[in-house]
C-alpha cells in the first residue's frame, strides 16, 4: 500500500502530472525542457522530478552535463494503469499551480 500512496502523492501536483504528460508525448527530456515548457523555476522543477523519481515513475540518466528523464518502463502493470487513469483525466497547463510562473501582460 505504501507504493500506491507514494505514487498518488507524486501525482497530486499539477507540475508533476505535466512533466509525466510531456514524457508520455516525447519519450525523453532534460530538465531544461521541462522548465521551458511548464514555466517552472529550475529549483522547483528539480524537486518535482526528484519526487517522481523517488516514487518510481521516472528514470534518469546522465548525458554529459545534462540529466535526461523518461517514464519508468519497468513500472508494474497495476501501477501503470493507475498513472494512466490519472493522466487521462488531467489536462495540465502552466498557471494551474502556485509555483507555475504566470506570464504578466503589459499594462496599457
């Protein structure tokens, strides 16, 4: 049960769901790509990816000076089904979470 709890905690934050959605679409990404796509500051994105890694949802590999992430292909079928159910019901966009940067419009 602790494994499911850890997984659900990791999926609870919109930024982490957004990262998983991007990985599902693109296969593999470096941290800088998440920062650019989700408009999340580097320290926050690193923390989110660490939580996903700790929960077993992503794996990482070092590519020179970059760390590249991908969804964990070794995730059990049951846990993968839970992840997919959560992801299919989630549409994550920048600005949904408190640590997303919301673009400022110029005052007229």
